[in-house]
């Protein structure tokens, strides 16, 4: 029983870290990265569709993305989605591809992005703590029902706390790494 609770908590914490990685990938740094726009919803024949399903996205230069739509009818929708995304980007369309040039970040914008990174990190740390709290509650209930002993519950709580500490350390490491990328000139 204890192993199931801890394994479930571990898997959920791992998913939280993966979610943070995906969220941080969408935060702009000084370099162009397809992950910034690949999940943007594009209105494609009335259906919001992720950009990555409508076009090939490649990095041409350090600050330029090239988007090659699979269907010519998607050009205007892709351009509108990029402009509405509030990333400070202006796509240009030459009839065959859409080019997105990333302007250099100002110091003020970098500081705003760092605040966003810190908020994302804190939100994910809270999610990990909530997972730990739920697992603790399950183990206390097992102990009350007499399924496990008080000593076994104490040991399991320690294992869970160690797992939580490791996961939060990983989240903080990812956050600091992203902050360094954002602040890099």
C-alpha cells in the first residue's frame, strides 16, 4: 500500500517537472526557438489547431524562425495567431514561407520575463507540495485504518519528504537555468 502511494506521488511529481519544462520552453530568450510558437492555437477552418500541426517550423538563424505551412490556406491564420500571441513578434509572408524575426530583448523586457519564470517555478513548487500533502493524507488514513503501523507511516513520510525535496531542487535548478538564459545578452 505504501509503495503504491509513494510511486503515484513520484509519477505525479515527475509530470509536474515535465510540465514546467514545457512551460519554460515557451518563454522567450534572446534566441529563436520553435518551441516558443509551436503550440500556438491557429484558427484553421474554424478549429483552433496547434501551429506545429499546420506547418514545419525551423530555425534559419539565431534570431529567425521560418514557418512553412503545409496548406496555403493557413497563411493568414498563422500570421494572426503569432500577432495575437503577444510575444512582440511580427511575421512576414513572402507567399511561400512565413519568417519571424526576433528583435533583441530590452533590459526591461528581460526583467519581466524573469518575473514570469519565477512565477512559473513557484506555481510548480506549490503543485509538488500539494501532491505531497495528498500522499501524506492517504498514508495517515491507512495508518488509522490499521493497514500500516505508525513506524511504517513515519518512514514513508520521510521517503516522501526526500522525494519532495529532490523534486523542488530540480524545479529550482530549471528555473535558475532559464533565468540565466533570459538575462544572457
